[in-house]
C-alpha cells in the first residue's frame, strides 16, 4: 500500500513539474469560448479470447467540453448484453498548460439471464499540454462495484467490491488535424474489471481542417492478473469511429 502511494505521488509531482518546466508557447489549450459538442458512432468487434460474450458492437456517444465542465454519455449495444455509461468532470483549476478536475463516472451493465452491474468511480483528473505536439491525460480514482448474479440472487442479492482506478493517456499531434494516442488503464468506458486487469489502447483520430467530421480507429489489448506471475492475455478489441462536431 505504501509503495502504491509513493507511485501516485510521483505521478502527480511529475505532471506538475512537466507542465511548469516545458510551458513554452503562450497558448491556452483548455479555454473554450463556446461549448464544444460532439456526437459519434463506433462499430467494433473483439477476438473472443476473453470474458466478453459478444462478437461485434455499436457505441453511440455524445460529448460536451467547456473550460470548467466536461461530460459524455454513451451506450454499447450488442447481442446478449447492454451497457450504459456517463461521466461528468468539474475543472476548478486550469492554466494555459494544465487543468485539474474532480468527477464521477457511472456505468450500468446487463448481461441477459446472467447479471446486472452498477459501477461508480470517483476520480481526480489531470490534463497537461506541455508542448504543442504532446499532451498527457491522467485520472486517479476509486471504483465501487455492485453486482447482482441472478443464479444466487435469493441468498446473495448484491456482491460488493472496490479497488483503485487509474488511467493514463499520452497524446501526440504530428500535425494539427491528427491525434495519435496510447492509453493504459485499469478500466474502460464499458469494462470495469478489478485493478489487476488493465487494458492498453493504441489509436489515431483525424479531424480534417475546417471540417465538422472526424474519424478514429483504435485497438485495445486486454490482460488479467497483470501484476502477478499468472498474467495472461485476455483478447483484443478493434473499433472504428465516425463523429460530428455539432
């Protein structure tokens, strides 16, 4: 536990130092004169090597981003299960290169004839853009999970669990219209496993200049028991996204 606290403290100090030391340009990356609204639709499929019972899925999303508030809502629709997720972040502190926020993530999952689950994450968020072509998003939080398994519901209505929740994303901007990113996280928008089941995502997002359309593609690699000797690969997921700035 003491080692985890030291790691989290190091990450926080590193971000503050990084943003302060390398702030070169006088451009405010976190100031939005008007709310930024986006809607997107994703189609994807997984390799069926893990826990997921579905093959393909659809994910509609709606996003809003302002200087002091961000939020998104989305669903995952597939055969045999349904997911809903929503997140809201309040950004009380921000500079030209750094903003810090507090937020709450909520996720609901229903597996047909198997279970239903409610997940909550209380998060602290950090976003920094030390260079024009590089930025980091970091969230540190705690996950609370309440799951009902229908087969044992009569004598165990709810199974409670909790664990830390961490996500870090590195963004690269080779040109203004392209975002290349890598994300390592203990949870995903529609997947809230225990802390030892992280995912690693590689992707790109292209927003043509003076266009309201954007397109994105990403691949996610999932693992279980990642920090133990019994680590094993839990499958891949591929996703193509088309979106519109409203």
